[in-house]
C-alpha cells in the first residue's frame, strides 16, 4: 500500500498571495451608518502605530466638527490638501501626487466612497486608494455598508434614501483586513441627539429621514452579514492555501441575463449579492435576437450602462446573438459550467406567453441540471422594444405610403378585371400589401392589409360601394383574404428588416475584410498606423490617434503621435496623462473611464505578444452618449486587426535588422578572413624574400637574386591591388567617390586596361575587337580603367593557361557595350548575380590563386555610378566560359541629362 502523500498547495492561490505581497495592504473600517466611530477607531489605531515609530501620514480625514476626532489628529503628520476649483469655489481635496511623492509606510484616507471633482485624475476616491496600493503604500480607510454597489438598491428600498456615491464590491473583497465598527441603534440615535455626529440643524433632518431604528437595524444586519460572509471566505482561502483537507463547498458559477429594460440593473445587483454570498464568479450576459437587433437608443444606452455596472461589480461580461434565445443561453451556460441562472421577470404580453415567447418561461421549461432564479422588482416589467419608435413625420410618411399602395390597387384591379375579365381582384390587393411591406416595413404592411380588406369589400364585392356582404362565402373569402394579407405582409416586412440587418452586417464584415486586406498589403509600420487611424476614425465618426513608444527613455514611457486622423500633432496635458496611464497600467483611460474622464480621448492599450507597444485614442463625434455597441464592436475588431498588423510590421522590421546585422557580421568575418589571408600571404612572401636577400644575398647568383626581387615586386603589386580595391569599395558604398564627368574614349580606356593585364599576366593572350564609330561616354577615365581591369583580372584568373581572353566593344542601345569573354569553366546560373556581391568567390581559378572577392563589386559600383549596368552571362560561347557585359550611356544619352545632372555627379557621384 502506498503511503499517504502530503496534500499539494493550490498554485493559483500561492501566486495570488505573492502578487498581494507586492502591493500595499488595504484595511477597511466598515460601519453600518455614519457616526458609529469608524474614523475614531482608525485614528486611534494609527496613533498607536505612530508611537511604535511607524511612518504614518494622514492623507485626508473628515472630522465633521467632532472634537474627539480632531484631538486624535494631533501628533500625526497631515498631508496638505489640494485646492480644486469647482463651480466658482475651491474644494480642499486629497492630493494624490503629494501622497505618492511622500510615500509613507501607512496612509490614512477617509471616506472611501467619496467622488472627486471633475478635473481629478480619478472620478472616485477608491481609485486613488488603488493607485496608492499599487505604489506599495499601506492604506487605512473607512466605509459605510450602504455605499456598496450591490446593496444600493436594497438600501434605497429599506430606508427610502437613494445612495449616489457607491464603491464596487470588489474593493471590499480585495481588502486585506476588514474591521467592523458596531454600536446599537439606540446608542447611535443618542449620539445623534447629543450633536456628536452632525450639527444640530443637520441632525434634526437626519433623525427624521435616515436615523430611524428600523433603518439602522437593517443596515446593521447588512454589515454583519457581509462581514460574516467575508470571514467564511477567508477561512476557506486559509484552508486551501495551506492544503488542509476539508469538506469543500461545491464550485458555483452564476449567470445573469440582462437587457435594455430598466429592471436590468436591479436584477444584476441581486445576482451580484447571490454570487457574493456563494463566493462564486458572476457572468453578465446580454443577448440579441438575430433579425430583431436592438435599435432603440435608450435600450442600447441601458445595456451599455448595465454592462459597465457589471464590470464594477467584478463580473465578466459577454455578448451573444442568436435566433433562439433560450437555447443560446442554455448552451452558453453549459459551455461555461454555469450552475445557476438569474433572470428578471418577463415583460412579454399574455399572447406572447401563450405562444411560448416568454424568455423566463422558456428557460424554466427547457433547463435541466441548472437552477433558475426569477427576480421580481417593485416596478412592473416593461416590455422591451427592439426598435425605436419612429418620429411623427416618419409615421405619417409610412401611413401615406400604405394608403398610396391601396389606392393604386383599386384602379389596377379595375383595369385587370376589365382586360382579363377576372372576377376576383384580391391578388392585386395582396400584391399591394407585399409591396408596402417591402418598401416601408412590417407595421405599415399590416395597416395596408386592413385598408385592402375595406377597399376590396367596398369596390369589388357585391353589392359594390357598400361595406355590406351579400353572400356567406364572400364573407369567408374576405376574412381569409384579410388573414392571408396580414400574415404575408407581416412576414414580408420581417424578411425586409432581416435583410436590412443582414446587409448592415455584411457591410460591416466587408469593411473589416477590406481593412484586413489593406493591412496585409501595408509594407511598413507607418502605412499600418495610418490605415488603422483612418478606419477607426470612420468607425467612431470622430478623431483617432495612434501613439507608440519610441523607446528613447529607459525608465518612462516615451509616447509619440505616429498617426492621426484628422491629422493632429498636439495633445492637451490631460490627454497625455491619460495616454501614459493607459500605456503603463495597460487599462483604458480617458473619456468615459475611471481615470481622467475629462480627457478628450479614450485611450486603449495596444497589447501584442511582446507586451504593450502603444495606445489608440478615440474621440467620437457625439460625446453626449457612449459609443453604440455595434460601433464599439467594429472599433474593437479594427484595433485587434491593427494590433496584429503592428506586431507583424515590428517583427518584419526586427527580422530585417537581424538579417542586416547577420550580414554585417558575415562581412566582418569574411573581411577578417580575407585580410588574414590576402595580407599575410604576400607579406610573408615579401618578408621571406627580403630576409633571404639580406642573409644570403652575397652567396646567391644574380639569377636567384632577380627571382627573389621579382617575387617581392609581384607580391607588393598584389598587396597594392588588394588595398586599392578595399579602399575603392569603401568609397563606393559611402557615396564619396570622386567621380569626374569628362568625355571618355572607350577604346583608349580598354587598351590601357589590357596593357595593365598583360603586365600582370605576360603569358596570357588577349584578343581585342572594337566596333566602328564608338560614341564617347561621360565619366571618369581612371576609375573606368580600374573597373575594366578588375573584370579582366577576374577573367584571366578563372580561365585555363594557354587560352585567350577576348575584349570587345560595340555601339548598342544609344551607348557602348563592352564585353570581356574567357574560356573557363563558367559560373553556375544561380551565382550569376551573386558574383558581384562583396567577398563572393565562385569556383577555382586555373591561372592564379583566387582574389579577395572585391574586384567585381568595385567594378559594379563604378559602372553604376557612371549610369551604366554590368552583368554576367554563362556559358558564353561553345558551351564554356563567362562573358562580363558592361553598358555605358553614349554621348547623346549623356547630353540629355543636362547641366544639372553633370553638376550633381561632379559633386560626388552616386
């Protein structure tokens, strides 16, 4: 039997604990109501720590005129407050920057739920506290239970007082310590009557409104229950962290369905309280019916606000679109391991419920293995309209169109009946209903069906020109026509609306596809950024900025505007601060966020696999309301595509730089190898010959001495050519070649190059052939001779002994073509262009040892600086050899460059 193994600690919880140790520790003094003594207890404990020589600073404390509280501040360092202008007067607020600069061990910050003035960095004080914690500063603060976000509606229902300043539940859940400061309701009311909480005039109003025994008892219960839940969570965390065996509770996962109705916020808060009590994660889901997308701006606004509330409550958010809503919700719940679903009471009509169109009813019928919580509110459920009511003018236009279609059907029916001798014109009116549905939608088609029913009866059913029906079968036909017209008109209108929605989605997808193609074809980072800025600006109907980190500063973000649409190169100080915050914290900042909401732009970080590389700032044209959900999704898709393109462009740039670095290292290695060989070999030969002459010259014959001197001369010439080619290559690459622009006779230059080659290879035979009337070329005769000599030197080295090298020149293509042909083994086809690269040698020469691989590269640089071209062809003739072809522009082509071209080349060449 295997021995019992020790339990393994949860690695995720160990990692979370390690991350908490990197931040400051948060301690919250929690009370049921104002006046229970939270600030007093907080300052009393802080003073004891101060006496123990801990660095304690009071960042902000509101005493509300209480003498005993003010006495506790004596002896503690108090941070000066910051004056913030607000509606014509200055408010003394907490100075976050001064607190970060002071960086004490413990900072006291009172009233956690306080809202900051509009121009502050954060709209809420709890966000200031979060920044202090991120900086490694321990914080003590105070909070009343009614300020928790998930309990605000409960408090309002219990006390009748609406709480406007709230704190997300995640702040309390993330606190390292929570101290409950509690007294009985009777004692608290006594304190209020004695003036120890508020001034007398304020205390009288509070006693009549908020400070009632029932209210205080209910708040006290909420505080104690929430604290008890937290104690349970801490106990479970301790047991799991230390791998202590126990009966663990079943893992729960809560899903709450929200929509555009006013009750969604209350349903979400109820689900948050349920999730908090069960210590379970919460997912907020909003779902749209395919073909019936929400277009009502009020409903869209409520959906966006509820989703932001869900994020503040610590919930995940998700959006879905499906035809069958209950099936999609249950499928999502199964995929995400949801155990409980929370939904509000349906606002469907009785007829919809009878048809099974109630969402809550359908979930109750279909759900298996999952609990369904149905939340009811005091307000009756509101039936959500998926569309916005049209304006009066729009309603009038649509009704006029419906009347017009029916009015047109009357004479057409008469005409058809007269021409075709038809007794039943109902199909004409049915066509009118369908036409109305296709042009103006569903409900005008229903109106047109009713009007068609009346018109058909009045003009075509006997007795005509009355609404009386004589025969029973005609009455049945009329009502059958009405039913068919209503159904077909409604279905056609719905198909039209669905087709319009599908067209809108296809347009969006096509736009995203076009953007992806443009980004894929973009050749550089600047092109990618410009495409992203322009397309994102079209998506938000406003302004867009793209800022990237230039990397010039080692310690702080060095953001710079790289693209903007419309073009813009300046930002206000608030926007710069928001951009840096989004970059450094990797979270949204700016307009409609929790950080610097008064900024003009909303900045989102650009996150790649290598980390954050910049931010995207968007400023919609309509700042009075949040960006619609469809535009937000399109913007997010654009930013995601742009992020991939930016990462691809950066990787391509890094690859090019790495390739260039590798090529540079290869050239350096080749150069060092060439220097070690091509310098050491002739120097060793020269040194050996000189040493022999010095030591044994007197004993040598004249022939031996001449041989040694000839060897010294040849090796010195070889060394001189190598150094000359190396210097010429350096000047050509640097663009500082002193290139003259004189008229040059090609034949004379070629004769000079052949003469130099014959001195170097006296046993080599050279065949020279010039065409008649060779034009002059413009260039540098000395450098051209050196280039042609390098080509001849290459041909002589790589051809067998006893063979001839042919040199020819002819007039071709308004210039002169020079050919140098050898009878060697030739150059492989893949290497025909590579032979002109630096330090490249292909094959083994049959004449003399191979050179440094610089001669052809120098020749190519000189010829191209003179406006010509050089290339190699192999085999050249009779299936063997190599032909090096040089083309130079003739006198006529050179004259067309004009005086400016000559001056430009004369100033330094290419």
